[in-house]
C-alpha cells in the first residue's frame, strides 16, 4: 500500500475538503459515503460563520455550486470501479420546497457523474411535525453515482428476504401457488407466457433473497454527544457492503460525528475522513479510535484489485 495513503488510514483530517483533498492519492478510494450539511439547516461551526462552511451560503445556487466543487475535487481520488453514495435532505423557504436533492443530482450529472439510482430513505422514527397545510416529511434521498459504467457492486451482500411466498405477499392466490407447476395466477398481460407459467415460481427466485429495493426503512441514528440526529449505521452499512470489500478505503468528506468511519472499521474497511469543524473532528476521531473490527458481523475476502 502507498505510504502516503497508509498514513491517512482511519484518520479524520481537519480542514475544508476543497483544500485537504490534495493529500489523498488518486485512484485510492473504493467508495465515498457521505451526508453533507443541508442548506440552511444548522450552524455547525457556531455563530461565528466559517467562510468555507457548506450549508450556510446565501443562495441555493451557491450551495449547489459548492457541493459540485467538492465532489469534483475528490472524483480523481475515487477508483474507476468506485461508487459515490450521497445522502441529502431538502429545505423549505417561504413555504416552498426547494427540491435541493434533485437539483444537486442534476448538477453532478452535468459535471460528469453517472447517476445510477435514487433511493428513498424512509425514517421510521421521523420527528412529528405541527405543520397543518402539507404532509409531514419522513424521508430523505440517497443518490448512487459512478465514475464509469464498469464499477464494483456486490448485489448479493444486501439482498432482501423474498416476500412473494410469505405472509406479507399481496399476490392474488399468494402462497397457494408455491411449488406448483403451472400455478401462476396471471390471466392478464402475462397470460400465455410460457417462460412464466410453465414452471415453478419458487425456483425462479434467487436463493439469497431478492434484489435490494429503492425504499429503505431505517430509523434515525442517535448519539448522545451531539444535539442533532446522525445518519444511522444501518444506512451506511448497506452502502458500504454493496460497494466495497475487506481492506478497501472508504472516504467521507463531511465526517461529522464519524458514523461512516465507525461502520467502516467494524466491517474491516479502511477509512479516511475530512471534517471542517475542529470539535467534530476530535469527536469523530475518538469514536473511530475506539471502534474495532467485529468479525461476527461480516467477513469477506480481501479485495484482489
């Protein structure tokens, strides 16, 4: 492993990503998993505005421009086979939803990133709202980007249990068709399709589960040392398992409380973090230092590339 890279592993660097990025070797990161500060939500650096703090821009255009600039700088650090997972929430201004996640996604597309998927993170424990003239928001977006069309993605690592032949099935006839030849219930658009009807449905399903869907129901994370909700370890874990192997390098350019780094170490991945605010850099580094690889959680062969 490159000596420069080795000196960065499992460290949270202090500073602005647009300046600190130069210390990370090109083509060294397998996955970027991050949640930047949201526009106009929180003053992480306190009342004294840090001129480089993302999220405190005067205009939405400036915010999106700054985000694009950040990811443009770290793009060369990502391997050609790597992926970017970007979690973003939205903002209301003057009773109007700004549509920030999708505006940002389109801007990143225009800057050369390939948008592979949009994912809805449904917060099962979202905070109640007193709003009376619109639905309560209980979701955020996660966007999956790649640099190239040929990237690493482990579909089996995040498969979900099948539903079709379980109590949760909404299929007409449901479990009565399990294991029976010519027993599929469609009489509509799929009628006469021998590939579908002349066989057993249960044999057509992958033994490890169905492909991961694009709605993830995950509760908000909690951490007692900060006075705001952190994105949950389960969310990071899903992104990490799908896009990395053991000993790969994961980057979070907006480290915050360090959740991405903690999950990375638990799963035997290396981590590089960057954090602008000193108190969070200290907090995140402490949490990461106290985290160890938990072999019982997950074990996968070393990355061969």
